[in-house]
């Protein structure tokens, strides 16, 4: 798939979210295009981060939904919810940060890049793919009618095993592997993905269980994930952006004051005692004022 088409789709997704009233700050791709395992049947799936509104923060409302589109799915989470997930090392969310296919705030991308995958989250995903292997979702009716399972899930199990094996073997912390066009493993995975060799369900189940067991044995029994805390950075980011929105809103205004030789207005001295120390000086300051309708 051409890069231009992917970025065009990301922009279309952003417009869809904005039309629904979301303040989009980041959209990143996750899926086969990152791994070079896409074909003409592949969707473009993304994870989107939206800025919570002031009322969302006050009333602790969470945004965590999936929007189905013509070309793929948009996994939408507000910034605080996305942070809660990614700080646990969820590799698929880290993938959407690591990808070259993204649009949005570069600061958010750099901020979240410090999180690296929890190896156990990759293993957990393998177990999830194993369950999905023989679960007939409506969109997979054609595959189940033909083979009795979803071959795409088998290819995911193999791909995720490659990822765990690579990270532990080379002491790396990748959230995904990208296969070279000439890589034999790429051709194998593409064949498994579409079951071009018509492999039976019993063989695929046996192979999937074997690969998952191998992956489990690769992970040290004492392995534990180190959690990272960037609460301050996240809170500062939200506060900064909410202030911008408040200034633009109908309920808040700002006035700039320059004293020159006129002195500081009495009402400001009464309201802001800190200004007393500047009496008699030529200073400038901004006063933010708001109104609340009850």
C-alpha cells in the first residue's frame, strides 16, 4: 500500500472524529502496514488520542470507543485513558506511537515513545489470537465457511512469537517487526495469513498451541515490567490546552493592563494583593475573567 494513501486515510479519520466533536491530538497506525504484511484486503486501523474537555476532567468522563469506518477501525481514547493503557506496556498502543505513519502533536509522540512493551502483553495477545482463531465473528463468515477458522489469527500468533523471540534474543524492546520484501519469513506469513496452502484446522490449532508454549518458555519466570510515571507531563499538557480553550470560549475573557503613569487599578489591587509590590512601577499584566451561568 502506498504511503500517500495511508496518510490520506489518517487525515480522513481525523476529519471524521472532528466532525463528531473530538479535539484530536494524535492518530497513529497499528497493523499490517507497519509490518509490511499488508495486501489488497488489508484495512487501515489506527489508535487516536483526543483531548478531554474541561467537563470530562471535572466529571471524570472517559472516552474509549471504536469507530468502524469503510477502510478500517479507529480506536479512540482520551489522553488520560490512553496514558493509563500505554504505561502498562501494552505493545499495540506503543506500536501506534512507534509507527512512521502518524499525524498530530509531535510532543505527544516523543512523550509516549519512552514507554516500551511489556513482554507479557505480547504473550497475552497470542492467547487472545488463539481464542479468536476458532471464534466466528460476522466479518469472518467467509473464512469459517471455507476452513472452519480464521487463518489471519494463526499468522498473528506466528508474528508475535517472532517479536518476543527477537526482543529477548537481541535485548531489544520493539513493539513490532517489519519484514523485508525478500525475507522468506514474510512470504510464509503472507501464505498463512490467507491460508494459500489450505492447511486444516487441526494442524493450525496444534501449531498455534506449540508456538504459544514456546513463547511462554522464552520469558523468564521472574520477568517483571517496570512502570514509568509521567503524570506531571500529562497533567501539564492537559492544563495548558484547557487554558487555551477557556480563553477562546464564551465564558472567559482576558484583558491586558499597562499601568504607565496611571498606577494599578484599585479593583485589581483588591483582587490581586500580589500587585501591591509593583505600585508606582510601569508594568503590564493580563487578567483572566470568567462567568458561570447557574
